[in-house]
């Protein structure tokens, strides 16, 4: 697991956080600087050193630096912080304890339903911690996929409901020990027809829009029910929201 920071609001644009092409990749100082600073805090203050405080079996490159802004300009729905009931001009940081991006490509679907079926198929996989323990995964839709889905009338709420119903894996295709875990721990019906969900409820899925042109999206599994996202308003010490970075000193 890595700590992904998703930044919303005017401060993300002011400091130059990348929300478009290659947003999860290299090439933008703000993304790498902020992401790397958080990782160094986790290592040097939190004790998350490989082999001791951090005992990940393999780890992933997202642990080097993992920070992105949401592409609010190309989001056909309300951005993450507005969905949470905050004003659009308030800047926020949402932290997800998640894996690196899992690519979802669909260059052929011309309908929102087609794209959503591909997304659901990618998210309903056997090896994720969310299938094992449910939790709060993140879907990072590329702008083209998001536009196609929204054009066909799906709200963000309906996207979550669709994925809750369709991002599932057949219980019968799991090994006997894994099936027993689902039946005993999650009360999954012991039936050949049972489809195992990756979340307990539609709203457990977070959805953002990020990236540039191209029919790619991604999803980020979380560590099952052991990692819930956390959100904070970027504010002064007295709690007043910051309108710009310079206000930190005032």
C-alpha cells in the first residue's frame, strides 16, 4: 500500500499539480515533491522502513511519491470535495491508502454501458484486497471514459451503484480455502451462482477524473477494510480555509 494524495480546489492549480497527461507519472515537480515529502515523513517519523515498520511483501513504485490533482476542468460531474459537500473554491487533500494504478483500457466501447462493463470487469478481480476484505477502493476515470459515461446519462452516484452490482467475482472460481473465507467471514451464499462484491455498499467506492486524452482509466485497490480514506481542508491553524499558498504566512 502507498499513500495517495488527491488534491482538489484552487491551491492544486496554483502550485502546479498535474491532473492531466501522465498525472500519476514523472515530469511534474509539485506532484513528486509533495508525494516524496509525505513518504519521507512516513519513513523517518512514522517508522515505515522496509523490513521493519513496512513489511510489504513486494512493495510498489507508488511508494516513492504518489500525489495528483483531480482534473476538475474535464470532470463531467462534481469533483471529489464538492461531492463531499464542500464549496468548489475550498482546497482539500484526500489521502487514500492504496496500491499503484491498475490500468483499465477500453478503446472500443462507444457507450457508457460498454465502458462501465469493462471497468467492472477490471475491478472485480480475484487477487485484490478488496475482494478479500471489502473496503474503500478508488476509481480514477480518464476524461474520455468519464465523458462517454456521463453523456449517456450516468451520474456519479449511478456509476457507483453500477459498479457495486457488477464489479464482482464468481465464488465458484475461487479455491476452496478462499471460498470458505468468503462464506464464513462475509456470509457469502454458498452457491455456484454467488458473485462476490468488492465493497459492502456503492458509496464505499470513490470516483475521481484524472489524466489526459486517451481511452484509459485506472483503479486503485485499498488494503481491504484496513484503510479508509481521510480528507482535510487546506487551512490555517485557526481552521480558516486557505485561498492561496501565500496565506499560510498571514
